[in-house]
């Protein structure tokens, strides 16, 4: 069946025809038949260069041999035990060793679960009710954080969701990114704030970077006000390098949430941090958290293999950085009036003159022009995430030749 036919049928069975909103590309999404390296193949017989990469997890590209072998070996031994398994220890050791801020970790099955639990833990540990999030920050699709959220919520124009109890989200305060004064004002206005949750690099309104000293100031202010700092590194973890954004920028959070890359492409999340905090998680402490699929051997094996590969190839982050630089140079040469932003292997072309500093500025981008550009890129064989507000990625298997191809297509489509 062709993509258009599959989508018609899917719409009769699944809301919007999809399992996650941002996938509902108009007039219909292409359906993927397989992925290999930097490519995905559609059921319609096209081969596309993938710069969406599962929205971030696939830093080794599709069906990477190291991860595939680990999955295949584990599959023969079964894939769900409902008991502890040795594979959990391997991944836990990696995550702890790579993040000096993490003394203990709990594995879950998605980034959403990780942030939900980290927020609950912060509230329990401080005995306070309110949290602060950054406008446009996306931390998953649970009630407390679906307020002025990025990602699909921004793309769809519904930063809030129906069905959320106002009494709950009144405990979620918002501040603009890159605005320490605004943060200080909120911190000073109340003594009922448990935590600030922040993506150190905003990844769900396109990449938006911290200005020099901003994250350090965030750390100083939260410490001064005795408020826990949660770094949501679901995207940036192992993406900006081993040790994530906290190592990259040299700022130590109290709690960290991880996901995406640490599962090697299988469903995963994790939260971790200071021992005195993590010891409050059940069954050691009173903060309840549980999951049927948490720490399952298949995800643990895939994640351990992926992180092992990254450790064995430490120069990969430099190569990824060079890759996005090359794409950026092509964009500049096109003189299309927008701004190319990149950090490591995360990048985006914003259809506005300057790189945005926060959510409000990112939203000023010309989404109509983005849509036209996105369609052109797809027609030229490059699949970008279908939104001005989703970060683009390259992987370790996007070779120089592939990068050159992407850069060339960027240049052509922007010039057009
Ligand atoms: N936090 C961040 C920063 C994310 O980018 C995402 C997903 N894009 C999440 C949390 C939620 O993760 P998941 O989709 O695995 O629930």
C-alpha cells in the first residue's frame, strides 16, 4: 500500500492517523519501510537522507551494527523479565560515570516519565508545591509541563492542552529563557518553589542557546533561593558530548533527566542526581515511581552498546560539529535572509533575521516559508523534522559525502 492509502486507513483507527501529533504531515505523511545508516526508505520507494533521526535518539544512524548486534544477542535471551537484570548495572554505571552530578539513577521508559518523576521528587524533597519552567521548554506530554510547551504543542498552536486541571498548572510558573532577571523576580516572589526545570539548550523550539553566563547565573540563583535545578537533558545528553550540556557548559544541576540516545533508539528515559535526593525514591524512600518496562534488558543492552560505541569513538563529536558547520556555510552562501544556528550535531535554519534568544523570538519565525522550504527539501530527498520548531540532527554515519549533499540541498532550496 502507498503512504496516502495507509494514512486514509490509519485516520479511521487512530486520532489524526498517527501515534504522535507532529507526525501528521499534510496532506499525508510518508510511511517508512526501513532505515539504514543515514537513510530511510519510504513505502513509496523513495530513499531519503534522514536529519530527523527519530527526533534525536539515533546518533549512530539507523540499524547501527553495534546496537543491532546487542539487540539481537539479547533478544535470544528474552526481552522482558519483570525482575532486575544485570544489563541495568552496565547502563547505570555508564550514566553515573559520565555525569559527576549523578550519584544514582532510575530508568524509565520515556523522557516524559523521567521529567514527571523528577518533578515529583523535587516537590517531595523540598516540601514545596510550585515549579518553574521556561517558556517554550518541552519536557514531555504530562500535565504539569504542558504549559507554553514547545515541540508539537507549539507547531500545532496549542501550547496548552484541553483536559488539564487549572488547579494543577497554577503551580507551574513560566519565565523566558536567557532572562536571569525574570527568573530572579519569580524566585523572589514566593517561598513555595521546589524546582526549576530547564533544557540547558532549548531543543523544542529549534535549538536556542544559552547566552554566555546564563546557565551559571541560573545555577547561582537557584542555589541562593534554595530551589532545586533540574536539567532536562533528554535531547542534549550524549548529543553535545559525553557528559551532556552540564559538562559542555560546566554547570552542575541537582537532578538530571535523560532519554533518547541512552536507549540506543529503543524507548527509554532516566532521572538521576544527588544521592540524598535519589534515596527518596521508592522503595528506598517515599516518592513513588514504577514501570512495567523500566530497565528492560533489551533497552539496557541497546543503550549500553550505543554509549559504549560513543566512548570508543571520542572524535565523533568533533566530526559532527564539522558536519553542521559545513551545512551552515552553505546556508550563509544562499543569502536567504534567515539565520542558521547550530551546536554540535544540533542545527536549524530559522526564517527570521537573527538567531532567536527565547520562545517569543523563535515564534516570530516565518513558518509559512519554513513549510515551503521543508517541502522542497523533501522533494530533493532530505527529510527534516516537519516543523520550524524541531531541532535537526546529523549522525555519526552521515559521511562527508552525505553532509555535502545536505549542504548542497540546503543551498539550492534556500536560494529558490
Ligand atoms: N524532554 C525533552 C527535552 C524532550 O525533547 C522530550 C521529547 N522530545 C521529552 C522530554 C519527552 O520525551 P519522550 O518523548 O521520550 O517522552
